[in-house]
C-alpha cells in the first residue's frame, strides 16, 4: 500500500522507534524508506546573536551536521537489517519544513515519525514538530512515542 515512507531522524529513541515501525510497513508492502535529518542553520545565528556568546556559528553548524550524519548512518544500518531500500538526506531547514518539503520532493505516501511527548511548559518553549507536521501534511502521518 505505501511505496515511499519518509522517516525524520534526530538520533533519539523516539525517532529510532518510528524507523522500526516504518521498516515493518515497507517490508510488508515492498516499499522504500527515505530518511532525513534536519539541520536548522538559522538556529546558529540565534544561538550566537548574544554579544557575550563565545559560540562560533560555523562550529555549531558543523556539530549539528555531524550529529545528523550519525543519525542517518544509524538509520541506514537499521534499515539494511530489514532489507528495505533506503535513501537518506540532510536537509538544511527547520524540522517541520524539512519534513514537509522532503515528503513532497520524494513523493512520500506516508510519514512515520517519533515524538518526545513533551507537554506543558516544555512544549510551549520547544514547540511540537509532530503537531506542525500533522497540521500541514498532505499525506498520512503516523506518530509514535518512543
């Protein structure tokens, strides 16, 4: 039923739990996985805009890209164990925009993503990527708590 399943990865347990579910879905229907990891480069400018900050924007971005590469490498390894074809990309954008744009670009039939399940103040401050995707996605979205 689903031929192309998009899975956003950030290296967290919830995202890896979502990958496991996506592998099962693709394995049953002979689909393929598209793994993405978002790097929000605008966050580096915000993090270093404080005149007292010692942070280096280029170093922050390099760290985030290395983290994204690690998350995707682990995702590719796990998808390989399931014998599911996989494509992976690092996308420079906010998480929500990266997921939605990638779903359109790869013509995903389904988005499978994990959520940290934050609530209250943490959710108000950090926002909810899952909620943003659910509100704007043009394809079905399966959200799992890891």
